[in-house]
C-alpha cells in the first residue's frame, strides 16, 4: 500500500471516530431527549392499553438486543414471543412514573431509567401490583429512528384483587358447584371418582382411581379460599406421591381455571394449566394444558344417589 493512501485511510478513520465521539451540546441534548421521550411515552401508553403490535415497533430487531427481566435474559425473538403471549393475557395496565432520567451518551445512544409502579389486570380475573418497578432502556438511533436495544426490568410482584371486574364473582359460593360425587372415565375401563363435601370456605375431597372395581390409587384433598389471592387453594395427598398444591378460580359463573400453586405470582407463565367448564349442574369438563397445548380432556358426571 502506498504511504499516501495509508495516511489518507488513517485520516478518514480518525475523522470518523472524532465525529462519533464529539461532545453533544446542551441544545442537541434537549432535542435528543425530546425525541426519546416521545418514544417512551408511546411505549407506556401502548403498554397501558395492552397494544403489543404498536410497542414492537420501538424495539431494535438485532442479535445485539437483550432483555433482562428479574434476572432472566432473552434475545430479540424470544423476548418478542414472551411479550406477545403476555400482552394477549392482559386487559390493561396502569403505570405511575415516580422518577425518570435521560442520559445522553452521544448522538446515537441514550440511557433511560425510571422508578415506576405498575398495576396489571389480566383477562383471567387476577391483578398484579409491581411496586416499585425499575426500568432501564438503552436507545440506539438507527435509520433516523430511536429504538431500544437493551431492556432491564426488575421489581417485586404481589397479587391483588382486580377492582374493575364487571362481575363480582364469589369464589366460595361458586366452588360449591363441585359438591357431591363425580365420576369420569380417564382411560379405557379406568375411572376417577371425586367425593366432594363442603368444609369451611371450601371442600373436603376423597379421590379414587379405579379399574374393574380395583382401586389403583386413592387420596385426600382439602380446598380452601385464600382472601389475599382471591383463589381456592388445593392441598392433596395421593398414596405414594408428594403433596399436590394448586390454585383455582372461577372466571365466570360456569368456568374455572387452575394452575400449580408455585405459579400464583405469574399465572400467565404457568407451563401447566386446567380449564374447567360446567356444561350443566351435573356435568363438567376439564381440559389439561401443558406448554400451551391441550394434552387431555375429561368429562365428569354427577353420581346420582
């Protein structure tokens, strides 16, 4: 390479680097802050309205994108898939911004931080309060648009009763629908039998799995109402098994949902779920869902005495 050409290339690189690292004036900072603030306001507004399709435009589709939520990190595609599922489960959200800051690092990089409070209302009837919730967005300017390339979200979560429900469902009264003896075929010539008796704010339950009059397994369960989560909590012991703990709640007069107890803080992320529907006072259907796929559907009928 000719010395003159080499010197010219170095000069171009130096000029380029100098331009990129050139200090941003106060006037430029205010302009950049205004542009980014407009994007932030749009994100929060669409988040409150559970409008994921509008939010996704603010994120940078890049292999460099990282989202970290309470210690768990996701790339762009995974984060968008999780967010889409999450927003589909929402009615709405309410965000309260307690404090926010904009750090303009250069002409194309801004760090936004905020201390916030969020109340999230879900379609299944429960609500989650996150107070405080810390937010950090790193914005990069690409194609003359400010987009997020890095997200950090963290904060404790607490289940609260959804105060804006159109129906005030009394979980204790509705759970009485299960009172009685129920029998359903779960495999060929194999049946499950529930004997449900009212006890306190819930039910006392005896379970048997039988085939050709032979008992394969039996156990005892207790269901009771938890006022803090507004759910019915189950504790069941089957012979030869560890204790089973689940949570259930009616979403309408005749429909009920359930998840493992461990997933109460985030019901929408539970990998195992149950959906129950009373087709009549003497028949209900339970759908078992694992990893968003139906793996079993059982029908139980009231045993007439």
